[in-house]
C-alpha cells in the first residue's frame, strides 16, 4: 500500500501534459507537393473536440493553403518543418470575409480569412517551434478586395499569419520568410506576446492594429521594402479602436536585401521609399496610447516614425535606448495631419501629446531630413521631450529656399516633402518642446542651419 501511495504521489507531482496530435497521423505528407492544410485542419479539429492540445508538425515541407487555428490550440513547428504557402493557381485559400461597407484602410487590414494561418474570435492560441513559414505563394500586392479577389484572381493567399479578435495569443521562436502582404497581423487582439521570432520578408513584418496589452520582444525583422514593426489603429473593426498598452523591447529591425538576413550575407538593399523602421501609423482612426519602445537596434533602416493623421489621439509614448546605423531619410519623425481617412461624421482633429524620447545614438543618417516634429496650425503637438540624443548626419545639404510643406491631407512621408530647412531638427506647430543633451555631427558641411523652429512655444534647451 505504501508503494502504491508513493507511485500516486509521484504521478501527481508530474506536470500536466496536453494531448499531442501529429499531423502525419491525419494524412499530412510533408513532401512539398501534396496539399497538406486539409490534414492539418483535421488534426486541429480532433484536438478541439477533446478540449485542445498541441499540433505537432514534424520535419518536412508542407504545402498549404489556409490553416484555421482554434481556441486552446498550439501549432508547433518542429525544427526542420516548413509550412510552404501554395501558389494562387491551386486555389487553396479560404475566401475572405465580407466587410459590409467601404473600407477606410487597405484591404490587407480588412480581410483575414484568406491568409495562410488565421484565427478569428479565438482564445489561448499559440504558434511555436523552431520551424519555418515560407510564404512563397502569397501575394505582396495591395489589390485585395472582398471575396478574395486580388488583381482579378481568386484563391490568392495574402498574409502568413492573421489573428483577429483573439485573446491570450503567443507566437514564439518561429521563422517567417516571404510573409506576403504582412508576415504577421494581429487586429483587435488582447493580451499576447510575440517573442524570439525571426522575419525576413518582402512587405511589412509585424502589424499590431487596434490591440491592447501586447508585447513584442527579442524579435528580428528584416523588411527591405516596407515597415518592420508597425502599430496601427485602423477602422478594420468597423469602429475607431485605440492601439494601447503595447511594449516593444529588445528588437532588431533591418533593411537588408530579401533573404540575406536569413542566409547570413547581410547585403544592403537599394534605398526604397521606406524600409525597416518602427512606426506608429499611418492608419490611426483609434489613436495610440501608452506605448513603450526600448532597447532596439536599427540597421540600414528608416528611422522612428510616429504618425497620427486620421483624427485619433497619440499620447503617452516613451522611447529609450535606441541604436541606429545607416539611416534612410530621417532618424525621428513625429507628425499629425488631417488625411482623415474615416467616417465623415467624425469631426475631431488629430492630436499628439506627451512623447518622450531618450538615449538615442544614430550614425550615417541621410541628409534629406533631420528630426521632424510637425503639428497642425491651431492643433500643435504638445509636450515633446528629446534627451541624450547623438546623431551623425552625412551632410552635403543645400539651403532650402521654399517653405517646408504643411502635412495637411498629404500622405505622411518625409521623402515626398523634400529636404527639411534644418539638417538637425525642424519643428513646427509645437507647444512644449524640451531638448536636453542633444548633439548633431556632420560628416561633411551642410548649408542648412542645425535647428529651425516655426510656431513653437514653450521651447527649452539644455546641454
């Protein structure tokens, strides 16, 4: 009896193990030729029927269309496993949902079900493991419309991972190559973590839209043709929803040539309209609140961009401990505008306040633009602090004769506004600008002054 009780005690002390479902037991081949998403979905449904569990994808190449994640499911890609996105010609993707009224954001933010891996309204979902998602068959175009019609074709997959209205999510350790329109998009999700993920992709890396209580950490994102880590607050949920309480920590963003981050050759790409960068915007109907960005490195990347142009509020933003090298176009960009892409009955202007940026070092910065902080006439950006910042510019800029454009209804991108009047800092329509220990260095002479302020009140500068 004593021996029996000892065995029972030992068994009770062991951790509870969730049921594991091997996709090959449900018909998956992993040969790179057979469509395997149907088998993977069968394994998911079997796990759901038993309350959830882990779906193991062993080593091999699994050609797939849409994989539908459900509550209490962990999709686990074992090292050596690759989920390969099927080409549009195989028509293997689910039809995108019907949105119901004219969109106020790009189709990529509107439709989710036509993705390679997607979940809608689920909870306790995970995508983990040392395997890879290769979105070779996904589109990177912006031509998506409802009913899964893109550029005239039906059956095209749009994104690698799309999660909408989900709670308690985890994406950890995986690698994503060629992620389509977005490698990862999470919209309207609450409580989640993206951790130790590596992305080398041909459009956006990670888009976090209308979410709250999310963390992105220890993650590496190479995006030579678009943004790396982006927070948005679009109208994708058919109402304005803030993106709030978001942490971005210990991340690396780069703009190397596609594929060279993963193969280790790290080849600089030609300068596109934008590459790399950590950004808030442009879709910004709901605004941003309580965002913290820290301990990040940017290489061959555009700088930090904080853009509120769709009648939302951007407030309580803190940035610290950022290192940049070989910066395209600008190091720091903060702007509000009146693009107002949203319902016409909304009449409040875009606004921004309480933005604190400290401990930033940047070298080899483009001579196009210095730090830019531009609000709107009658609605200034309020309370901006720049502290302990050292920026090295390439210089060589010419004196700017014409006035720098007002943001207005323009798309907020400095490249299209032209050179800033000052090489170091240009600020306009700002109420409360504090600068402490901010230093600019030129690699060669520049005809422009280091700082120009227009319609700036409450300005202070200390060494």
